[in-house]
C-alpha cells in the first residue's frame, strides 16, 4: 500500500520509483564495498575498518541505496 501511494506520488512529480532491499546497506562501505558489522561504530557513526572511510551511517547507507537503485534501473529492459 505504501509503495503504491509512493509510486503514484513519484509519477505525479515526474520521478522514478525504484524499490531497493536495504538489507546490509548500513554495514557496507560506500567507498570500497567492504561489508562488516564492525564498520558501524555507533548508531550514527560509520567507519570502514578496511579503507578508513568515515561518514554518518545514514548518509553512507543512502549512497549504497542510491547505487543499488541505479544498478536496478540500468539492468531493467528498455520500456
Ligand atoms: Zn571502505
């Protein structure tokens, strides 16, 4: 139901809606792709144990979600 309403709102605004599974996005480094629970230092702080990338956890996850959505869009057959 929520996605139907959101899809309608996006269409009305001339935007695309691409559903993305957010699982793991808060533990995945948006810079190097390393996945580890230890990357999430606190609820709000992300610090990659591999490359040192540091960011707000939500901002880091948002980059991962955007990237996943763009990948799904590219993979979709042309309409
Ligand atoms: Zn990293």
